[in-house]
C-alpha cells in the first residue's frame, strides 16, 4: 500500500494513504512529501516565476477521440508512449489505470481536491497536469507565469492563457479534479 510522508522543518508532520491529502498538508506548512523510499512527490518552496512545457503542442478532439483521450495521449506521448486511450476509456479503464499501466517509472497521483496553485509544482518540473471538468471534458495545464496559467484545450484545439484568479475559480467550480505524476525511483 502506498504511503506518503509529509515533512516540515525536518519533522514528520503526517503519514497519508492519499497523495492529495499529503500534498495539501505539505502546501499548508511549506513542507515536503516523499514516498516510503524517500522519493520526493511534492515540495512547497521556491519555483521559477514562469515555465511552459514546450514539447506539448496544440491537439484537437476528433470524431473518434474525446478531450480526455487527447489529454491522456498527450501525456503518454510526452514520455514516448503511443496508446489508444479512447479505446481504453470505452472499455472502462480509469484515467489512473491508463496512466499507471503505461508509465512504469512514475507515481501516478490523483490530486483531486488540491488547489490549482499546488499543481504549479509539477508544471515547474515539466510534468503536465490533467484537469477534468464537470461536463467530462479535460484540459492539460502546461504552463504558468505570474499572472496566468497556460492550458492545452483539445475542445478548441488551442493553447491559451487563463488568468490566475479565473483559473482558480474555474477549477474550484469543477471540483479541483487533477491527475498528474511524479518521478519514481525503485526501492533503494
């Protein structure tokens, strides 16, 4: 069973079964989350003032691929993997299952309930964040600066900026449903 350990000022602040709870705790105390092997999952601290994952370009939905599948395909493609995620979704695989079964060198993290601000840590590391909206559509958060986040929106087939306050409100209204990953190293 996965366990996530939260540290603050060199002291263990808590041990969690759910990554989202650990990240939220670390965010609130300016702490760090690791797995039981010491792999860093999250750190609240200094980030650059702007970053964008330039390897991700504009992608569009098609007659055979919805926005969620486009986002999943884009995340996998970034790691050099090509799969038919639309088919996987249709047969009942979850987003977590699809990412976990295809990305063997990462921790797939369901960070639903965390805030958009917490997701900037992953973008800072060039890791995209999948955001699922209440209508079932999806966006990829792929960048940020002091005033905006940058999203790849398969429904419009474009990459565009959304103001920080507007994006916070939009994601909150849609339940802050985020999925991403963190690099994992095998047991030491």
